[in-house]
C-alpha cells in the first residue's frame, strides 16, 4: 500500500498569512494526488486534483504543486473560512489512501 | 445539481450487519465510478470501497475486505454498502462519493453515522 504522510499535523496562522502544507508519498505516484478541505460536521470538499488542477469553484488562493513523491498545498492569503482540516489523497493505485490530515487553526 | 443522499446508518452490535444506501441525482449515475469513504471520530479519512460505473470491478480497503460488499443498481441510481461482521472500529461517518476521471471525489453525500457498540 502507498503511505501518505502530511506535515505539519497542525498549524496556527492568522488571516492574510501564506500557509503551505506538505504531503509525501511512500512511492512514486506521478501526479495522482488530490487535496481536500473538511470542516467539522460537513463532507470533505475537493480543492485540487492531478496535483495542481484547481477544482471548479475553488478560489485561486489555493494552489497545488509537486509530482512523484513530494507535493504541496499552498493558501496564498488565509481567509476566515479557510480554517479547517486538509487531507491529501493518492489515486495512483488501490487501496486509495489519505494523509493523516493537517488541522489549520486560527492564531 | 448533483446530489448524493445516504441512508441506513444506525446502532448495531459487534458482529452484526448493516446496509447503507446512497441515492444519486443530477448526473448520469451509470457513467461514474463511486466510492465509500469513512471518518471515525478523532481520526482521518479512510477510503473503504470502490465500484466502476457498470459494477463489474470492485475493490476494498484492507480493513474491510471480506466483510463489506459494495454494489450498485443503475436503474435506481443507487449505491450500496453491505457491512457484515461489524467491529467497534468500524464506527464512523460513512460518505458515498462520486469519482472524477482521476480517482478523486468531486461530490459527496452528507454522511451516514454507523455506531458499533453493545
């Protein structure tokens, strides 16, 4: 199975800050990487797929980068609605696997 | 508008069985691969199962393989998950999700809570 490791597990930041979350795959997944945002009590929301393609309707302050085993999600200027938990997911091979999550909290 | 609505969650004793349904609307259901994903309290997302649009190919996460069965009825636009031999660690919110061409989940249901407890 492909293991996905996110860092950090949690981060505190302020509105307007730039934040980067990292996801590392245990083997080469080329560009088969997605990012999700989840807020308490709601379903996850797809932000980025194919490592860097912005899902329709997602604000342009979100961006994804990387290929192979190392990936990043960057939020260029944090907005109040961005405080949530973020997950990466590989879809290169079954079983699909998620990272353990990164909780983004207000400083 | 794409909509996915789960039903069938509830409380079940360890070793028991439960079935979930997910009714789809607003898109050509048979054209899409579907999955079940779960979220246990205090833990992260876990992919549970996958099925192709025609239903001929299925796959499962290691923790549920041999106990859970995914299926679909395209005439009813409904996805199913039959869960047998349930364990306390299966307690979670179960989401059905539509997959895009990259195996990522672009639409999700609201979730169904499954609690396994005596």
